[in-house]
C-alpha cells in the first residue's frame, strides 16, 4: 500500500461527522506528510493544524502561517497545497456540507461519494429529524402512508410494495409540476434528501447546544452571579456578554430553521420548479452561516465540558474561563450573523 493510500484511511467517522474537525486525509494534498494532520477549530474559533493528539502529551497545534516550518517548503507541490489549506482554514465550519461548498468555490475536487458524506451511524441518528421532511413527499406519492421513511432510497424501495400504477401516476404529477422527466425524479429525490439531511444534521447539533447552554447559564448564575463576585463589574460583565451573545446566536439559527420549514411547506402546497429552486437556494445560501455558528458554539461548550466536567469550579476559575475561553471568538460568530443573506 502506498503512503498516500495509507494516509487516505487515517480518519474516523467521528472526525468526518464533526463540525470542528477536518481530517486532511480526505483532501487531495500531495506534499509528503501533509495529509496526516487535521485542521481543527479551537475555542477562540481560530483554525489551527493539529499535528498530533495524545492522552499524555496533549494536542500539538500550529497556526496555518507556520506550515513552512513543519513541511518541506521546497517541494514542488507545497505552494499549491498551502493555498488549498489556507482556503479550507477560512471555512467557518468543517461539516461535510459546508466543505463541499468551500471546495467547489475553489475548484477543488474531492470524492464526495466516499469522503464528503455523513457516516451511516450519523445518518441513522438523524432518522427522526428526516421524517419531518420526507413525510410530505411520501404522502404526495403514496397517499396517506405514514410509515417511518427517512431517506430517498426508502421511498424508491416502497414502489415494490404498493400499487405501482397509482404511485407512478403520482410521480408523473410531481414530475410535471417540477418540469422534470420521469427518469429525472430519482435525481430529484436524492437532491431533496441530501439537502434536508444536512438540515437535519444542523438541527441535531442545535438540539444538543440549547440544553447544554442552559446548564452553563445555571453554572454562571450559581457560581459567579450569586457568589462573592456579585459586586465585581468585570465578572458580571463577563456573564452578561456570554449569555447575550450565545442566546442571540441560538435565536438567529432558530429563525433560519423556521424560514426553511415555512418555505418547505409552501413548496409542497404548490409544487413548481421555481419554488424548489427558491427552497434549495435558501438553504444552501445559509449553510456556511448556520454551520459556522453551530461550530463555534459546539467548540466552546465542548471546551467548557473538558475544563469543568462536573460543572463545578470556584467563582474565580469560572470567571477566568469566561474571559479566556468563552468571550474570545464571539465577535466572529456575530460577524457571521451580520454576513448572512437576508430572509426574503
């Protein structure tokens, strides 16, 4: 097995499914050794290259500007690979869907079927979320059938179990409304399923972040606001800044999800190619923003869990954490909110 082939296999499902981790093994880099590390987002929402991670030695990280100090800058492929890594480092999130958009915008080719897909395990976890989006499609094609269908493949499989003539009649009605040929419908189903799988993925992350942050707010209230630091302006201000910014970010993402849901419902009420184009564009145009915000919040809450696994800590340590780890980088999340496309 070649060195390149060995490097291409060194990543886990957990890394591929993460918002804040990019195993460089999935990227077609050519400089020796450059596909072994991974890019990660740190608690300050900065992209760094992690050269190694060890339970005893910790995480060996370098900033992207230091690449010539750790790789062969004289290699003929180094300059080109450096451009690719710098472009990827600018992505606000490393989820597979945002990565697709980033790579395409820089004309970089990656085997999406193999590398830029969520793992089967993650897709299974998203089944409940996907039913919300597949139900109107199933009802359109199969009437009132309300079985637990969560993917385009399952919908196609249902043709074997129902009145094919009636199902085909309904499919033909959908294809006419969308201006598609019958043989283009499987492609539409895959595209529809992929778009809403990405949305389900983001919703699952938000559903983890919201209760997590409520626990953290209690941690700040009980351990700082109600402590001997209650008259310390800096301590109170730190709690206020974190609470206001994270709550605002969560509200922002919720408003986008609401817009996606409403536009999806309108699409199924009055099918047309134009309405599907609007729905598709709306969701894709917010991928970077929503993914980036959720990535930033996830990284910060993960760091909180690492530093305070039992949600304890003295008042002073809690404030130090807020000032050193929570507040830095929040301005980047605010910038993402401001840069988002308007909703209609």
